[in-house]
């Protein structure tokens, strides 16, 4: 019987270091988008505050959040660089 060589494989993450950095950047962009949506409420509930429908809250913030999610998809799909050791 011939002995088989058993090589111990290193545990590797599913994604590379660059992918994880890109994922963190995407999460920060999403958080910034949600922070832009905050506010616009009225101190007195019987009065209407038109700031609720400002450009920042109704248009800009959702676009930034969507861009963050699209960036997350890119970060996951990006092929990690392989090193030949």
C-alpha cells in the first residue's frame, strides 16, 4: 500500500481582503444615505412641516442608499486577486 500525501489546506475566507474593505465602504455609504433621511418632523403634531418632502430626504438619500446596495453587489461579485505563493 502506498501512503497518500495529505496536505493540510489553510482555511480560506470566501472573499479576499479587498472585497471585505469594499463591503465596509458600501455599508458606510448605506448608513450615510439613511442618515440623510433623518429629520423633518414637526415639534407640534398639529402643524405640518414641509421639510419632510425636501429634496435631500425624498430624492438624494434614496439614491445614495441604492448606490450603496449596488456597490455591495459589486464588492461581493468582484473576483479576489490570487497570489501565486
